C-alpha cells in the first residue's frame, strides 16, 4: 500500500518514488500530484491541502447549469479554470464548492479537448480542483472518476489513470450516474486500445442493464459498436424474462434484430 502523502505549504507531496515519464506540457506535474493523492487513506486526512475558492455563488450556479445540460462556451470555461483565482489556496471544503469546482474543471477540459494549446492552460487548474475534492472527501467515488478523466485528458501515465479509476470502482460501485459516466469513459478507452476489458467494467454493464429503463438499455445496445454489443449479451440474457422481453422488443423497434446477433 502506498504511504500517505505529506502536506507542504499548498501542495501534496509523496514519499520518494521512481520518476514517471514526463508527458507533454504540465502533465508531469499532473502525474506527480496524482501519484501523491492516490496515497490518501480513509482516516486522518487533513481537510487543508491544495487549492482555492473562487466566487462560490457564481461557481456553483455555473456548475448547476452544466449538470442540467446547459451549453457553456469553451472560451468562458477556459477563462474560469485558467484564472489565478481558480488556482489560489482556500480552506473551503464544503461539498457544494468542491463539487462545483470539479464539475466546472472537467467541463472545461472536455470542451477544450480539440485545442491542445488552451487545454494546457486549464489542465493544472482542473487537476487542482480534483485533488482538492479528494482531499476534502477521499471516499467520493464520483470524484475519483472525474480525476481519472482529467488525468487521461491531460496526458498522465496509464497507471495514474487506472489507479484513480480503480478507486472509483471500489468507492462508487452502484451509483448510477457514476456507473453511466464510467461506462462511457471506459468504453471509449477500450475501443481506443488503451484499456482492457475488466471484471469491474463488465459489472458496470450488468448494473446498467439491470437498473436502467429498458428503453435506455435498448437504445444503448443499438448505438453500441459490435464489440460492445457482444459484452452486453450476457447481461441482457441474464435479466428476468419480462424485463428481457421488454429490452429485446425495444431493440427490435429500433431496427436491430437481436436474435440474429446474439449467440
């Protein structure tokens, strides 16, 4: 088990460890910070660690609008997350503020995915937001997932991303909003060849099929590429007869012949 990190000034630092490969731009710092926070244990965590508080009311309003599906301009998100105020230390460890900062940070990273130059401006602030949330609540499995997503987008080493993802699986195995976001993220990584199909991933597929509406399961199946459909077959076929029939009827209505595809 990794040793717990120490807190020096306004940053977490880990015990001496082998140097990680240096990714592009600020990802070397990002990876080092991630490796440090992965040593956090579930007890004795200091609420005082890294990062900031900006204008809390404005930030929480922006996060709420993002969570409700509102479109936010990429340039505006970059200006928020890249601002000095977003990187300043702060003592506010409230759920409302730390979650809002993480939501806005990821939205900025996601919106700027195609713009490498602007992505460099926000990646350090985004990782600080993730580390702040984890320092305040290291048992937040959704925050671990967001941390994995930010780390991956910022070019961190695979072991850093995988460690954060593993923490998400362990701490939020059945929260459906986490499961859905995690499935989307991991499926994309698997199809890109950067992640293997794991037992945890298959368990998420089973939960999605078992607990989401049959219409959503059917739509997800139809939208999925062949390889993902093959991973869904066991989960669909394991459902109670009535639920299974409803899923298959939904798939057929969307123009896919499940019976011809499934083994």
